[in-house]
């Protein structure tokens, strides 16, 4: 079988947790593979009650309930049977995705591609993280009902799985940080620029539809988390003290009560809209005057390609972001950059953008052009086709 030919070739995208953020990258990869005419199916554990994100139209998702050890072994057996693609594409180097994919490779000799869009250990301190328990702690972690080592994606297991990256037949990554650390082929965190297009929308009408007509809308179209710098924007809004400014957040953070903490302190600046399917997001982003992606300078942020950058770029919006990781190279002067962790600079730049809004609009149009050329699903498809051709 010619794996590079598509049409009759099936790809199984294996996700560690469909109720977690990895599902978003998996759905994007599924769109790219469908563009290449492959049959695509997303399979994975689901540790939460619902999917993290609704799949795009036409993407089949098959899940099994996620559990801790030892119950997860039964679930893993069920999931292995669902991984039936001619190509196995593991999303994230976790035991519940890449580990299972390597096991399926041993059984079937089917090639495995590994995709990395995060450095998973960065969430635990990176290279400084170690697990050196006392015997008593090891006993608790292994045998107690909620023991840490009973979670199938504990950092210790992830560290072991990262050591197996070379066992993949190909590796795709989305940042220079990950390339430097693991190698692989650069595959950006792109966007369907046909879906995310400003042309069908009237921003004034959309703002009226969502009750935003009275405001200059700064939009963060993702899930706020501490490393994403939303607090810095809110401190900047305190400094500006302009009653016409609002920060609009879409969907919020599904992991904890971080949103509530932000709203409790800065509620007068925040408008929170409900979680939306991907097909609805272009309309909502069209309501923004400025898209803000204020990443802080952390290990986690350095290893990420913020997907919300391409939300703003594809929709031709002025983008305000920070000099972290690949962000300056992604924007390449088509957006506005300040130093990370700098509310003062954010405040000054927000004020400048609205005072020079015609220039900001022009820069947004340049961002759209750059996104179509380098970060579209079509651009990703060309790269991924070449990766599959090497299998």
C-alpha cells in the first residue's frame, strides 16, 4: 500500500485525553489529513465528562472511558482494538497516546508518527523535576486509591515515554524549542483559513449581536491559564482605567476555577462568552478590535505555538502579543509585541493601537496574508504529505 496516496489509507489519531487540550491539536491534524484525502479517525481515552472541544464537521471520534491503574489496563485493551489505521499518529508523548501507539506498532508493524505541541514535563518544572519518594510515599503513591502513580500519565511515566521518542517512525513538532530538544519536522499550529476568514462578517453587526457595541474589544479567544498572561492585560486595563475597554474571553478554563479568580478581582473589565464550536469561532473573533495573546516567559509558554495567534491572524485582526518563544518569528512584524510580564508596556501599546487604528487594521491584513501563506491547513498539508512519504 502506498501510504502517501491517501483515499484508501486510514490514519488513526491517538489522543491521551479527549477531555483535555490535546484534542484541539488532534482535530487540526485530522483536518489536514482529510485535506490530503486520507480516511481519518480520532481515538482516545476520555477522563472527563465531556470532550474538551467539539470536533470539526466530518471528523469521527471514538473514545473509551479513562481510569486510573489498574482499571485503565482494561480500557487500554479496548482502545488498542480501536486503533486500526494503516498509519498511527500519536498526539503527545504520553503513555496513553504514544505508549499505546508503540504497543500497537509491535503488534501490527504499522508506522507511528508522534506529534508534540507542548513540552509535557514543562508543566512539572522541566529538567529540574525528579521523583525520589521515601518508601512510605512510594507505597502511598502506588497503592492508595488516589495515589499519584495510579494516574496513567503521571510525570514519571511521561518522562519515561519521552525517552522513547526515537522509536517513532517520524516526529512532528510546532516550535523551535521542541525541535532543538527532540528533533522532528516543523508542522505549525495552523488554521483553516477558509473557515477563519474575515470576509463574511461585519464586525459592527457582530459586536451588536453579542452585546459588545459599546466597547473597544480586546479578545482572548482561548482558555485563560497563568502562563498565558491574561492577568497582565487586566492589570494594564486597571492602569488605563478606560470604561470603554473590555477583555472578552471565550469559553474559559475547563481545568479549575482560575476564571472565577480573575472575575472576582477584575470582573469590571471581563466579558465571558460561552464555549463555542469551532465553526462559530470566526464570527465571534470578527467582533474583536484587537486579539491579545500575552504569553508569559515560562518554560511551558516557550515550548508552545499559541493557537490563538492564528485565530487573530486568519481573521485579519491587529494582534498584541509578547516576545516569548516563536511568537516574534510567527508574527514577523505583522503584529505588535511587548516584553512578557509587562502590564505597563501592554497598557501603552493598547492605547497606541487605538490611537493609530488605521495602521493597526493594515497590519492585521498583512497578518492574514502571512497566515494563509505559512500557517494555513493547506501549508500544513504540504509539510505532512512529505512526512508521510518518508514512512
